[in-house]
C-alpha cells in the first residue's frame, strides 16, 4: 500500500476485503433455513459465502477501473488487484468444483439460474453503453439477486403469501442498503427517502409476518429500524462509518437465530 496513504481503520477492513456481503448473506441464509425448517446443506452454505465474495470482489475490481473514484474499496482494489486475482481465481475453481461434485441437483439448477442472472447484471453494468448503464435500476437488480441468493436453499419450502412476503421484504431491505450507500457515499441528493422506506418495511414486517413468520418479521423490522436510525444520524457520521453501518444494519439475524428453532 502507498505509504503516503493513511492505513484504513480496522473496522473498515471487512468492507475493503469484500467480506461484509458474504457475512450478511450467510446469516440470512441460516435464519431463512431455520424459520422455514429447511435443512442447511453445509456445501450450499460454503458455496453461498464463496459465490457472494467472488461476485463482490469482481464487481469492485471492475469498478476500480474508474480512476476518478475515491471510494476506499475502489482504491484498495486499484492498488491490489494483482494480488487479488490469483486468490479470486483459486476461489472460483474451488467453488466450481464444489458446485459440480457436491451440490444437490435442485440447488445446482437454481444456482445456475442465478449465475445466468448475475452474468446478465455484469454485462449491463460493465459492458453496455453508459446511457443504458445509468438508466437501469442497478440497486434494485443487486437487491433482487442478493435476496434470491440468500434464500436459495428454501425456495422449495415456500407455501404461502407470508413466505413470499418474507423474502420480498428482505429484498426491500437489500434495496434500502444499496440506495442508502449510494446516496450517503456519493453525497447525492435524496432520490429516495431512506427513512420513509425503512419505516414502511418495518411496519409491513410487523403487520404481515407475525402469525406465520414471526422471527423473520422481527428480524426484518429490526434491520429496517436500524436503517431509519442511521438515516436520522447520517449528518453526524463519517462516510466510511455510514458505509460500514449500512451493512451492520443487516446483521439482525445474529440476535434472532437463537430463537429461530433448530
């Protein structure tokens, strides 16, 4: 690292190393699986963590090509992409081997569908003309893909409107996360009212899910209220702190996994 650049704070490293998103995905996968009484395949869990890391690391390496970006994660990958590339390639080979040899067929097929969707996302974001790239709802696409990936293991256990609502509301939380980071990091005008969106998700979770998915509803409401609190405090926090805390807001499963059943 350039000695003229101050060393990043310790709490920023999970974001710089693209570990934040895999941790969030893992916790929500476990919570979904417990609440839906779906057995969690260890290989599927490992593959989820590896896949999310591969996607986020690749996305940030490609974003880092923009030399004007001063976001810490882009600067990190701009400096260290040569060191990251061999590691990324090794993880890709390991993930491909595990998926091909160890993953149950239904999960493999669902994962393949998601892989195609992720490939389409990368094509739009990193290959197409800038006009199309900036016109499409990138944050919504990321939210949908992330929510589907985290809930992949329980797709076969969805039997009611409440089940669909639980996944949809988690998707809304992921969208709030993406939009909040975009607005807070880049100092852009508030295209979307983060606080109002978060309050709406919290209310919907507490109204729609208590009867059939109470633990999921409580976890989603907790994350939504965390976003509401962050939005209110955003003027008193640094950009880096907001970026990290936006992902911390999605760590609510830590508190609800112990009561979510076996």
